[in-house]
């Protein structure tokens, strides 16, 4: 009866997961990256997205500033991931026809009030960029790479404006980019005559437009028409931002046929995949793995083999007592550690995060997660984390039962609440600060309620189901019996003491991934796409191997010094790499970012703290299970009466 009840709960949880997946990815599929064939003359409308800045990390809606609005302002349905990312896709006044060049089209004429002008100036000071979409491709500005000839890259979005001096004045003034020159690349199917959009570029300009009498039905600008293209393309009087000053927004569009096929159109947006730094990082990491593998092989194949052979040949009790090393602590090595329940909770959390990370990488590696589906990666992370609660509860309960625990309900509750509770508390505080800044990145109450439902309605029940299954299943017996009286641990040398060995153990796992960590942070905080999934997956596999091997090596040295308190040491040895993770985030903040607002600083370090905690749980769990396997393996090889 109990099993059938848990089966019903499991089925219900999976159904709810599917419902949430369909509901919150609905707009992603509507905006999904599937081929669209356009004929000549088809109307194209540019969509506008958020205003973003790497200096503040606070996104705002496009119409937060006094830009031109269409007569019918349509908002795209946002999914859960888009709410969390601060995306806000809306219609715009920028419209043109496929493969028909457009010259100097007037968007609107606006007169700024004091508040509007100040908003623009603040956005320019904070280096905000305008994000737009056409056929789901983000608009980009083509830039030349420094120190690399004939090499260009895409810069996402264009700046709201700029500061500078003009006409010999020494006073810096604010100028707005009010003229946009769009260039659309298309790949033509010569058999059908249809075309597919494969590129979307823009050249922003600041032009102080002039006209001879304003006709609402047919306005004509003297600074922007068929006979003055050179004025628009070249240098001219820039448009200053000033209170009660009239500003005219214009745009033009050109089309260029491209050999790039539709399936490869995202390649130019991604970080360069031929960067030698990636290859150097992978080779360096492989060398670390080979070195550690050699040490582990030497320990297992030579040292341990000799130890086990000599120990098993001892016949008398006197000889046994004269021995030193890892064998003499066999009566205490499987003794439950202090705070064993907390250890089980941490291990269960690590399994959940590890499963979520691995599954996300595999799904993304095979191309199921596209950057064109806005927020899809975020949704995948949340849903996979929720589903992995089943494995979290199972692994936590299995370890808890192995350590002779009997309050499995209490252990399960802590497993389902500890890490999510800490993360949600930090997230709630950060979201409140974002609300105070009136940013579009603030998660509304409805979405917050959805996250709570995912947590308590799906994740927590799955953790309890997994815990129930894990606790009911019999655990393997320890290979050696535990003595009733604990053995006294001898005085340890300084280099084998917990603090030093734990800190040393975390250096190598961090060292094999810090290069990919740099690119990952760049994609998150500098608004760049990261699609080097091959490098990322290899780095992740190397991280797993390194965490396992360094923990085994450090555990062996610890047991050889007759210190049997390895349970927490194994978890913390690999998990200490999270400390270097957080320290590196501080270094990255100082060197790469130019954040000045206090709210933005709190936002950055708040999210990096959550990421560091997740990294700690994941790497610590990898090291713990590797050490648990190692200890069981070596002590099961002994012949002890």
C-alpha cells in the first residue's frame, strides 16, 4: 500500500514536471530557431529586447527610454527563463521589406522632457546597449579584433549613445544614436527563389536631422534623402541630448546575399572556437590528470599491493600490533563521523547538482538547447534540478543508513531544504534590490510563486520518494568491523593536518577548469554567447577525474599516518576548490568588470556565492564517493579475523 502511494506521487510529480515544461517553454517554441523562408517583398519587423549593461548588470525594458513606439505595441509571451534573464521582447517601429533596400525611413519625432533626457544620459554613462532581434537573430555591431589583422567579431547590440566634445568645445556632451543602418544577410535558394536570414548587423549613427517644414504625411529631411546619403554615412553634426530638444529617429536597411547557410548562422555570434588558449588549457589539464593517474596507479598497483601482501602474511597478534600504517586503523576507518547527518545532506545535494549539470551538458552538446530559444537553458537547469531530487534523496538516505542513522524523515527534510533554502533566501534578497532599481530583471510575484511550487510541489516530494526507496534497500556491509572504543589518532605532521591538506587538495581541481571558467563568466556577465560545448564537456570530465584522484591520494596519505577521520576530509578536499572558485570571481570582478553601483556589486557576489556553494557540493560529492570506493576496496582486500 505504501509503495503504491509513493508510485502515485512519483507519477503525479512527473506529470507536473511535464506540465511546467510545456507551459514555460511555450513562447520559446514559438520563437524557436526553425527555418523561415521569405519571398522578396515580405514585410520584416525588428523586435526590440532589453537594454543591458555589463557595468550595472541591471536590464531594463527597451521602452524604459523614450524611444519610438509603434501604434500597436505587442509583447511576446515570456517563459520562466526569460523572466529570470530580464528579457522583454516587444514590437518596434523598424519595418522594411525582404531584399528591398530602404533609404532613410523616419521612425518618429520626439521632444525630450527633463526626465527622459536624464534617463538617456544615465544610460550612456553606464554604457547601456540596445538589443534587437530579426528572425530571432540578435542585432550585432561588427568590430575589428585588436592585434589580429583581418579578424572581426560580433559585438552584441549597440550603444544607446556616447559622450564627447564637438565644435571645439571642451565640455563633454551627451549624444544619442538616433539613426540605425541595418544590414541583413540572406542565403538564397536559387531553385525556389526564397531566402533565409543568416545575419543581422547594424551601424549606429548620431545625426542632428534638419528639415524644411514638417509635413506629417510626407516629411522630408534635408540631412537624410536620396541625394545626401554621403552625409548619413559619413561624419555630420551629432544629435545632442538636451531638454525640450527635438530628436528625429531614422533608419535604413540594405540586403546582402551570403554563402552562409541557415544552420551555421549562429557561428559568428559565438566565442572563437579556434582560440589556442582553449587547447592549451585542455592539454595542461590532461597533463595534470596523467600525473595524478600515475600517482594513483603507483599507490594501488605497487604500494598497496605490497602492503596487502605483507599484512596478510602476518600470523601472530604480536606482529600485527607492531605494524603501522593504514591497516592498523581498520577498526575505526568505518566509524561514523561527527555531524554525519549533515554529511549525508551535503552528499545528497551534490548528487542533485552533479546530475543536473551532467544532464544539461549532454542535452546541450547534442543540440537540444539553442541560444535562439530565449531562456531555454535556464528552464532546462531548473527542471533537471527538480527531477534530480529523486537521486538526491536516494543517495542521501543510502549513506545515512550506512552510517547507522534511523531518523530518515528528518534527514530527507534537511536534504530537500538546506541548499535550496539558502539559495532562495539569497535570490529573494537580490530580487528585492533589483525591484528597487525598477529593472526588468526583477522576478515578478507570479514567477516567484512558480519557483516555490517547483520546489515544494515537485522537488521535495521527489526527494522523499528517493529517500524512501534508498532507505528501504539494504546497504552493503562494511568489509571490516568497527571497534567499540575509538583509537587515539597520533600527532600529525604539519603538512598532513586537515586545514593544509584540504586547501592543497582544492588547487588542482580548480586549476584544470579555470580557463573555461573565464569564458563562462564572460558569457554570463559580459553578455556573450558561449557555445564551446566540446571544450566545456572535456573540462567537466577532467574535473571529475581530478577531484576523484586527488581525494584518493590525499586519503591514502592520511590513512598511512593513522588518521581514520576521512569522511569529512574527503568531501572538503575536493570541495575546497569552490574557495578558489570564489576567489577567482573576485579577481575577475576587479580585472574584467567595471561595476560601480553598490546594488550591482551585491548582485554579482550574491550570484557568485550561490554558484560557489553549488560547485562546492558537486566537487565535494565527487571526491567523497571516490574516497568511499577506495577505502572499501583496500580494506576488503585484507584478511582480518
